[in-house]
């Protein structure tokens, strides 16, 4: 049974981009909307903008002219805050400031009825703190939409310590009726999306700081191999480095300096320089008619190696660690007409060497492994196999355009070129990263999965909610926990453990829930 709010008017306080978007969504869903702002001219502008946006949807045949006209007639300016007295739900979308929000809700308590729901669109402020001191704190709930509200599907329904469960469920069901995909979350710093997303940016900064590649190359790898809609640097250029840096600082401070959320000195420099991204005309990229397009690094063409083998015979347990991912890469190679020996023939044994660990490819003396969080140089030393080359994770090896590789410092040029030729023969653009632990996509996905697992372990949200939030809130190609299932939780844990060993930092500590899943052989989604 749903608890959908079907009663009186919805009031929206604040008529900026978020407030106007919320008002549009509510009006289209059939609710009467009263829109208030301390600047009356801003309300008029917002209503005019909503009407214009709906007209464009009519032109695209997304809604009918009749539905457009009806939605516009449901929008009403509230000249004074007292004019929202008949609202059964108020959604606040004012400045992101705790005292301002507390002050507004204190005013509203004296205006609206006691059963009126007070929802805040805050993206980072504690819902518990906003409700504290109110006469009826149980009716305060987070209703966090994403910008642009009419287009973005996600709505985080955030419960503070005092939030009544029935209120949260009513807002959840109402958001669904408005065409959104809601998820429940507990009021902790960053809620779901702004917390779990931090490693997407943080690991990008780490890669850049360690000179794994330039920003354009890292972005290309994350897009064309990882399947992300945008790489971390182009996304931060879009968001604005000042905004992104501020959110990172906020989450870092809210978690009392937890190293997982440490801000980047490089991003601080970008902010200091005024290189804020698109809005400033310059970030990592230059914007404007004359802006040059930065090219991602790609290896020069190399011939296909004469012999390729695939080692899988060292035991089912070993093969399970990343085995499904490597099998997908093997399928891509075979689909390209590359013959792969899959037995421990004398030639395969000779090329693999006595200390090989499976699964691995071998060609012209090179051993090719999926990264497990060690550098190629470290893995070559551990395996006593100098000609070691690592490949990065890809969302879909069958369809990816690009693949990233890294080779050990000990690796001979001839062995490395053989691997490049092998991957190019399968249709990949091959990008070389400097030999940093965990490479690019793998370390980012492992850290995203780790953060999502910790959120679930701490009761912030369910596993399903974590994955839905990241897919619908920031357009990830796959939920982090579903990705952990696909790669193999055992392999994700191994990557994180090796990253922690390489860096000696608590930043890469493994979530207890990941270790529990590893120990039980369980998955996040069945």
C-alpha cells in the first residue's frame, strides 16, 4: 500500500534552477504548485521558463498541448510566505546553508498545518540538523533531486534521526508518482550519491598526480573502456572545480578527515588559478570557438604476434579471481580471428615461465594479466617474469573501443610491442598508462564498490538503492556493487588489498561487508 500525498497544494520555496525544476515536475504530475522566492521577479522568471520548457516538449511531442496548458495553469506565484499556508507538502530549495534552512522551516511551522510535510532539497546538509529545534521534527525529510530536475530520474529520500517513517514513505511514493526513481537513504554526509561518487574524482586526481597519463587520456580510458559517459576531468570541468572541490572538502570534514575523502592539492591549484571549467572558459580543457581538441594517447600500430596462449589450468579457485573478465577478453580476441591455444603445451609452458599465475595470456614471451592492484613492475618481480604486461578493466570487452595497458619496468620493448599488436588485432585502440598500481578503470571501480559497500554496511541504504542511485543520479554505466559482482568480489578485495599495500594508506582499507561477501562466497545481487 502506498502513502502517496494526494492532498492539498505543493509549495516550492526558492525559484532557482532546482526550485523551478521541482515546480515543473510537480505541476506536470497534476499538483497545484505555489512558488515562493524572496525575489518576486525570480518567481515570474521561473514560471515563464517552465512554460517555455513545456512548449519545447510539446514541439518534440513529449507531452500534449492540453497537458502543457494544464500544467502551466497549476503554477501560481506566492507573493508572501504566508500564501503557502494551504500546502500539504513544502519542498525547500533555497541556498545551501544550515542556518538559512533552519530559519525557513521555523517560519513555516507557524504558517502551515501540523500535518504538512516539510521536505528539503539539500544535497549535503544533515537532515537531522535541519530538523533540530523544530516543534515537529518528525515531518522533516530530505527530498534530494538532481539537476536538471525534469531530466534526472533520481530522488534521494533522506531520513534524519527524527524523521517519521510514514513521512519518508509518503515522500518516496510521491516522488515515484512524479515520475522519479526514489531511493531511501539515511542522513549521513553526502547521502548516497555525493558520498559514493567521491572515488570517481579522487582516483582520477591520483592518476594525474602520479603521471599515469594526462587528463585527456585518463578521460578517454574511463569513457571508451570504462563505459562512463564522461571522464573525471571533463565532468569536473562541467560541474565547476570550485563546486566539486567544495563538496569534497565538505564530505572530508564531515567524516573527520577520513583519508578516503582527502581533497586533491592539484584541484586546489585549479581553483586558485581560476581554471574552474566550462563556466570560466578554461579548466583541464579550453572552451570557446577556437579551443583546440586534446588528443588521448594511443600506441602506434604493431604487428600481430605469431603465438598466443591462454593459461587457465592452475585451478578453479584461481581462475575464479577475475576469470570471467579475462574470459570476456579472450572471447573478443577469438571473435577477431586470433587463434588462442588453451592448453599447457610445451610452448605455453615455456612462455608462461615457472611462476605464472592464471588466468593469463602469453604471446612472444610476454605474460598478460588483468590488473589486480599491483603495479606491473611488482607483479613481474613476484612472478619472476620480467616481460609482464597488465590490462585494465573494461565495462564490455566485446564492445569497448579502447583498452589501457601498463608494462613492467623490466619488460623488453619487443614483448610489450607483441601485446600491443595482439590487442590492436582485436580492434582495440591501445593506450599505455605509466605503471601505477591498479591502473585506471579497475582502481576506480574497486573504490566505488568499496564505498558503496560501506554505505550499505553502515545502514545508509540498501545494495539495490546504492546501485540505482549511482546509475540514475550520475549516469554510471553499471551500479558499483553490480560491477563488483561481475568482476568478482574476490578480485575487488584483492585489488583493494594490493592498493593498500602499495600505498601504505588507510584510504584503501577494505569494507567489512566486502570481506564478509568474499568469505561467504556471496554476491550483492542474485
